[in-house]
């Protein structure tokens, strides 16, 4: 007798209701993030901002060993980093829901002297 596999489950909806999007080979976590990317690209073309980057990684803590187990480095990944017209570096994060994990990372980034501009 042949065993049959149950039909595959449909994908689970995202925890916070966002849907991932792809544009020109780049992946975005939400439509809001993709829309903000388009806005920033337009500002860069207009010369109002420069040095626009996506998914910039900030190291919050190096890897450590806790009770004999290696734990990975703690990182914060900013959605966008760019230089505004005044020469100031801006770190942006597109937020729908502010989670506890994000609050902790925001605090650690602030301790490094970097303020996150939250775009809602």
C-alpha cells in the first residue's frame, strides 16, 4: 500500500500582518518599507540626500560563550542609512509595530550615539 503525504499547508500569515515584497531583485519586509525606498531614491536623485544604503548592520555585542554554549553576535539591521543635506548621517527604520526586542536594540544603538528615525 502506498503512503500518501498530506497536502502542504498554506503559508502562515506574518505575525504583524506585513507581506514581503520584491523590487528589482531587492527584498523588502513590507509595502511600507518599499514605498519609503522609492521616496528616498527620489530624494537622492533630486540631490537632497546622498550615500543611500539599505539593510546596514550595526554590531551591538560580539559573540560570547554562556554556560559553555557559543551565542551569536547581537546585531541591529537598519532599514536605511543616508546623509541628509546638512551632512548628518540618518539611520531609519520603517516600523509598523514596535516590539520589545526592537526597544532593547534601539536603547543599545542610542548608547552608541546613534539615534534611529522611525518611519511609521
